[in-house]
C-alpha cells in the first residue's frame, strides 16, 4: 500500500484536510434554457477541491485550500467567499499575469444532452501551478491531502505537480484522490489513462463506475479494484445504485453501541453487504432517494462527507452514509455548495437501521429541519 493506511490519518497537526486545485467563479442561470437564451446569471463559486474544503469547514473541520488565482476581482471573490466558509486560504497564490478562471452553465443535469457548460479557463492562473511554485510546507500540513484528476488535465505543469504530490515520501499525509474525469478537459490530446497512474499512488480513491469505463475502459466495481490494488480504500460510486467500498484493515459496520446494530463480515441483505475477500472488506451502501434540484456538486459533497467520517474514525458503512447525506444536501440546492446537516442530525440518520435508511427520502430544506421533529419524508 502507498503511504499510511486510510484509517490512520495523522493526528499531530492543526489542519485536518488540505485541498489543492483550481477554483473558478461560476455563473448560474436565472432560468432554464440554452445559454443563448438565458437573460441573466447569478455569481457563485465552483471547483472540486475548494468545494470539498468548504463542505468540510462547514461541517466543523479545519480545512485549507491551496490554489492559484489571478490578481483580479474574480480572484478576490474566490478567496473571500471560500474563506467565509471557514477555510484557511493563506496558502493561495496570486498570479500577476494570468486571470482567474470562470464558467457558465445551464440549469439542466450534467448527464442530460441539453446540458451546456462554457469554460473560460485556458491559460488561467491555476493552470500555472507547478512543482516550482506550490508551497509544499502548507500542502503537506494536514492529516489528509485531497486532490482531483481535474488538476492533472489543466497543463503539463499541473500534471507534474500531481505526480510530485502523490509520490511516496516519508511522513506523507494520507492522500485522497477523486478521479473526477472530465472528458472535455482531455480533448486537446491529453491521455486520461494518466488518472489511473495517479490513483494507484494514493491512499484513498473515489471513482465513478461510469468514468472508469469512459476513461480506462474498465467495467464493474471488482474490475476497478483489480486495476487499483495499491490504495488502502477504493470507493466506487455507482449512481442511484449507491457506492461500494473496497477497504483493507478497516471495520466495515458500526459498533454495537452506535445504535445501528452490530454488523460484521457476515452482514446480511444487500443494504450492507460486507464480504471477506482476501485482505479487503467489500461494503455496499445504497444511495438515498433525493428530490433533486440541481445535479451539480454531489460528487464533491460525497467526498467531503466520507472524509469527515474518516477523520472521525467511523466504520466504513457510516463513512459512506455520511457521504450520501452530504451529497443529498448538495443535490437539493441550485448551486455547488450548501450548508450541511448538523452533525448530530446526520449522525442520527446514519445510525438508522437498514430498513429505515431505505425509506429515507430527502428534499429541499431537509438540512435545516428541526432535529427534534420528523426529519424525513417517506412514501
């Protein structure tokens, strides 16, 4: 395995998670329709790694974002807005020449044919990140370093930086990697198979079944794990089917005192199917039913929820459930970011038994529900 086991993140530093990558100003449409027809846009922020940092900070963790923005008003907006979530932005660098990236998108689901995104990020300040200009002391200051495959696609220098950050070295923090395959970023001649190379150098990997097939031609959760034998934990996201986690050295289910019922390697039913497969435990947790407002930011939110529970040393099932809940919070708002549920509220939902978890249906406003009141809607 590369680096420390994914259940043993270092506990001797002030910062818990450092997230490195590009953040951009995003313009959200005032109404559905083609970009050509939308009359106005509202300003927000978007960026896989900064989204994770903001969600973790909002959930009560000490998170930092390391990036590079232009010496412009959009750069000011990013740093100020991300900092307002409680994220440490002191290691963000300003580029005096290159601009901050921006993008416009439609209100439709990214998976739909009518979805449009117009990026203005070529030659951005973030694309100039390199091994020569990133503050390594700040990057390695946390218990966890979270990266994404998006950074690798921005430029040759950014790819070199990710290779440097994922290299084995003494005292390296736990390295978390979200594959985040974005086909449009690789159309200029880049080879998305490099994402497999990077993922194999990390300790914890998030990857969707669909993106593994599209980027690598690998089909199915078991085949993905076979292609990624080195990471201690591989989280395969399966859309509406839930998520399957391959983990070595971690307990799969909650302790008997957690209120969800003791579950072991003999766990029953498909809701938490944990198998002893060689050195791995294999844990499947179904997704929640969610009344979706906008299908953006859910993957980043899922990673934040899983990392939050990892920092708390929760069992694998609970890590996935926290990921699902954080994703549900993102799916029920228009933008990439939202206020997560209060920790005690989320913990109560995570501790539900399998049948009650399967009945959950979450809609807009659920994170602000009074924890003392009925917090979910059932069919």
